[in-house]
C-alpha cells in the first residue's frame, strides 16, 4: 500500500536549527550540459493536471517527495524507481536521490550502476560538479539519478539534513532548468539517516501494509507480482515491461494520482474465475 502525506517539517525553522551545522560549497555555475529535450504533456492534459492539484502545491516547483517506511525491505526503492520512471514517461522532469548510505541499490534497479562515477559526497567536498554526479537515463532524458554516497562509504562529519536542503536549492538554480519532481529514496529506520532524508521534503509517500484503522489517503495498492523479482534482478523498472505487469500498471496509476493529488477511492476486487463448460471450446 502507498499512502500520500504532506510534510510540514521543512517549514519548521526550529527543527532545521537543531541539525548539525553545515556549510555548503558555492554552487558551480557551468554550461557543460545542454538542456534536456524531453516531451512535455499535451496542453489539455497539463491544464487538467494543474486544475486537479492541491491549491497549496499548485505552481510549486519542484515537488520534493520522500518515499519512506518504518522498516526495510518493504519496497521503498522499487516504488521510487517505478514512480519516477512513470512520471518521466508522463513528460515531467524527475531527479531521484538515493539516500541510503553505504547500501544504495536504486542504481541497480534502474540499470545505471555502471554509470555512477560521482556522488553527492564528492560534490560537497568540491571534487566534482553537481551536473557530473547526476546520471541521466538514456531511455528517458528527463529522468536523472543522484546517489548520496558510494557503497560501504561513510558520510563526512557534519553531513545532515541541511546538505539535502542545499541540494534542492542547487537543483532549482541549474542552468538547464529546475526539475518538477525530486524523489528521495529514504533509508530504513528512523535514525539520523531518516532525519536527513525527510528534511527537504514537503510530501511523503508511505509504503505500508493494508490497515483499515490508519485513515490515510491511499495513493495506490501494489499487488503481489512475480515480475517484481525478475525486474529487480535485470535492473529494469516494472513500468517498462512489455507486456505490462499488474504491479507495473499499479505503479503507473499511483504516479497519476501523485500528479493529480487525488487519492484512491476504490479497492481491488479479485474476480472469481469463470466456469468452463462443454461449449467453452466453441466460444460459448
């Protein structure tokens, strides 16, 4: 189950002041990357989507959404990859950030592990520019990936939520344009890594189990699908499968609801198999 929840956390100054002090490096002004030429949604669809969005989020760019849960292994990274690619296929520019320190795997699910040369840590240390750390997907030029650190590495002393706030501000100032969505793949648990990941976010997608007592707006219900494991092993997002899978279609519908800001009002009903009689072989 995916649940959408607004986060007022980034608007709380007292919380930000309580974090470890962080001095960001100057934003690197560079023209080395050309603006991405990606398809935009048709004007009719774009106006309809803008009309359906919540008033307080209309016109707000980028929308910073953290995908989180209280436990590991529930599908946060799978959700981030498939919703991110689905949004890119709808014509929106997306930057996905893997905030799992030392155990990243968002690049594996996207099939981009061999193209990650720099991470956010190198950017903050001044070893590279931000545009060098961003990995652009060859299938969808309006989708980019940024990893927070390299496998089995440690974050520098003083790294915290303010570093990701600086990252969001830097993405807003990019010469090639500000992304419309920033998706943050949150690490498991509720420790310092969790606090770091949610600090710049203004919305959250909670990956949870079905529970009638939660009372949260439902963004989508992802059914069990054997293709999830195959997709993970191949490094190929579910939403790109042909023919489409049940889980892939559910992720695409969740991406639409994220754009439209409209929660799910119906539940999935499993149909009983039709009885096959003697005349079924003749089309009866």
